[in-house]
C-alpha cells in the first residue's frame, strides 16, 4: 500500500471509530479481553450462615446461572443441586451471572456486603431478569483469571460461597432510655430522645424498608408544621438520617417519612446484622430536634415507626416506638 493510501485508510478507520463511539454502538468494556478463561467449568455453590459458618441455604428459591450475555434465557443451567457444569465461552469474557429468585417461603437474606468479599464474586445488583416486575439478586461471577486447561484436564472446578443470615421480620422491639424535658418557651435548643432496638437473635439480619416519625394529637398537637419542633436527625444503629433525608414534613399525614428502596424489592433496604455478643445496645437510636414551645406544660409524643422488608419483597407492619418531648 502506498503511503497516501495508508494515510487515507487510517483516517477512514479513525473516523469510523469516532462515529461508532459517538452513537454508543462500540462498547469497549464488553470486548473480550485476551487470556480470559474459556472452557469447561464446574461451579460448586456453598451457602453458609454468617454467624457460625454452618450450612444455611435459601428455601425453595430458584437459582439460575446465565452466560455473560446477561440474557436471562441464555442459561448455563439451573442450580437444582449444589453444583453446575457448563462451557465458558469466549464471548462470556470470563463472566457468568448467578440469578436468585427468592421463594415466598424463603427465610434467609443474602448478605451482599459479606458475599462481595468472597472469591469470584464481582458485583451484586437487583435485576428483573424474568420480567415479572420484581427484581432477582444478580450476582456477577468473575472466572476470567482461571488458568487455561492443561493437557488431560477436562474442566476447572471452583467454589462460590454465598454468606446468608436468618431474616428477622417479626418480634422486633424498642426500648426507650431517655426522653426530653425542659423545652423553653423563649428560645430554641437541641433536645433528644434515645433508646434501643431489640428482639433479635445473634446472627439475625433485618432490612429496613422505611421509617416514619408520626405526630398525633397526644399532648398538644402537631407542632412540626408550626415550627416549634424541628427535626434534626434520627440515628439508628450505624445509620444517621438527617432532616434532609426525611424531606418535607407531610402535613396531611402529620409525619416525616424516609423510604429505602422502591418498597417492592428488598435490595434497597438498609441492613441490620445482629453480631455475636452484640448486647442490648447494639442498635441504639437517637431522635434529635430543635425545639421551642409556645407556652409551658406542653408535650408532644412522636411515634417512630420502623418497617422491614420480608424476603419475598413484601413489608412488615410497623414496629412502633413512642418518645416524648416536654416543656
Ligand atoms: Ca423478576
């Protein structure tokens, strides 16, 4: 090829790539990389309980392994037993996805944060693979770094470990430790009420779905709308939710509300894991407000309502704590 033709060819190729990149058709991240594993592969699935490492599996839940195409029907197979064997194709780019569809009678949560620390687990996302309107757990498994099959070796065998915990969805209790008194009628000050969450067994996990702080007419009316009681924050366990997180006071329902996730898929829930020897005070709460009351002998009693996800995506009824702020 002459130099001039070569120059023209280079310009055309660069232009083509520029157009493809601009239209979004060229996804460099999905281009199979060199030297990623391909070939026969057996995956052993191990499900253990976080608290003690004993076997603890999802009840009746569907577990499907699909290829890197992320097409729900492009499956390696169903994990009806503890292992699955298939062919890692070049276009898989070293990745398979484990899709878990929880049965309604399942009693375990996947502990995503802990499972992400396990070998081969690359990411975990909610994904509605079967298009039924509810997300499955989609676990990206990265086998790209496996060494090539050697002569006489017919497959690679790997262990994938999921860390699970019993789902706590009932008998959650709250105990009040301190309330607030002495709220001034002349100047604002910060006031708190505290307590703790209980009713758990060691190793239980719960997923918070929403919190409401509801004001009734108990005492002397709904002060938040009249600017005498201003929410500062609610701390619970390791989480802090500020007034900004709660957003605008809902006047018609006389409450503040914060939601975690979309209320039909549990992936957006806030995890609470009760550790070994956690004690009563492992998940204390603190409700803090900036207060000034219009006259003496006033008290308002916020109800803190906690709602939790169940493994099937439904939400528990409220677990309620009453606290008081008095002048
Ligand atoms: Ca689904």
